[in-house]
C-alpha cells in the first residue's frame, strides 16, 4: 500500500511541479485524463476500498511534500539566497492548493472506479 501511495504521489508531484514551474504548459484535458488513468491504475492494484481511500489520502499528502521539497531545492543547494524561501513557499501555496482542488475529485472518482472494475 505504501509503495502504491508513493508512486501515485511521485506522479502527482511531478505533474504539479511541472505546472507550477512551466506556466506555458497549463492544465489541459490530457492532463486530467492522465490523472484519472493513474488513479484507476493505482486503485486497481489495491485489495479493498478502504485501502484505496487511505492510499488516495496518503498520495495527496506525499505529493504536497514532494512539490515543496522540489521548490526549495535551489535554496538548499545555495543557488538562491535563503531570504527567498518564504517568498517562494508563499507564492506556491495558492497554485498548489488550486491544483489539488481540481485533481482530488478526479482522483477519488478514478479510485472508486478502479475498485469497481476490480470486483
């Protein structure tokens, strides 16, 4: 269950980070389809619906942690001054929350359908 949650979180973290960093990429219908298919695949790998819900919640938390770690890497490596850390974090919270609000229902739907197709 933990490996599925980490894989799901890495997928979402990568997509969220890509959208935060590359403004030109934006959110497209293909992006929503990929999110749905990943949720369907991750849910179909789990035995019970309760496990799928716990994994869904864990993947949301892990993806936020991954994105925050990736955003602060330039400061950790000394490329940017540490004075920029609060500015970078404060500027990324609102877009990341918007992305989570957009993707959480799609993930939940994919999680539910993955369990229904499994049975």
